[in-house]
């Protein structure tokens, strides 16, 4: 659970460099289990940049939430309120990203951000959907614990390699 020194707030343009570093740290820790190859380096340097996060903040349909403690970013969540689920017609709010710095995993930050994302979806009359790498068992367990179920698959292309992702949907009546 968030302690009294932590807050969830909308990201600001001044956060963009810290968001990029946090995203690179979490992404590479999660997905570069065999080290950094050219595909990983190219993806990270092209996509997890301050410019990317500034662009997200400028999109009317996207809300970029951060958990901050004493001017340090600990976690982020990117929610898109105009992103139809490819396998469930009644869901159009996607949790595009949920990253928690490893040092703070297990402290309720991800749960707090997920709950905020669910509230944003409910305000749009939608259930929340997301995709998660099929090999990321920790993330799968986290979402299943919070009543998300698999409802399809999608692929993430990283260079020449395709990675299967499960589409997960919030179970009706859960928050």
C-alpha cells in the first residue's frame, strides 16, 4: 500500500527524463534476461525516450500516472481511453504500461495504479484490458490475483522476433 510519503499524480513534462529512465530500467530488467542484444538496444533507444513520454502526455486519450516519493519516481502507468480491445467489443480502455521499479515491487504500488486505471475505465463506461508477455509469469500472476482473465492473444514484434502476449480483461464486477 502507498505510504504517507507516496502520491499518485498525473505526469508532467518535467517528468519525461525520469519516466524514460524508469521505463528503460524496468523494461530491460523484465525482458533482457539473456543480456542486451541489438534488437533490445534498438527498441529501447527508439521507444523509451523522453520524447515518447512527452508525446503520450499530449494525447487527449492518454493519461500517464506516476507514483512519486520525495521527488523520486517509483512507478508509472499509461492508460489509453480510446483503444478498443481486439477481442472484446465492450472494452475500449487499455492499460498500455504498468511499470514498478524492482526495489518497490510488492509494496502495493502496482495495485494502486491498477485501481486508478480501473477507475478511469469505469468513468468511460468500459472495463480495463491489457496485454502481457506470455512468458512474464510474475505479471500474469499479478493480474490474475486482481481478477483479470485471458481473452485472446496478440503479438509484439521486436526486430525479427515475435513475442506472444496474452490479452487480459478485467472480470465484470471487479475493481
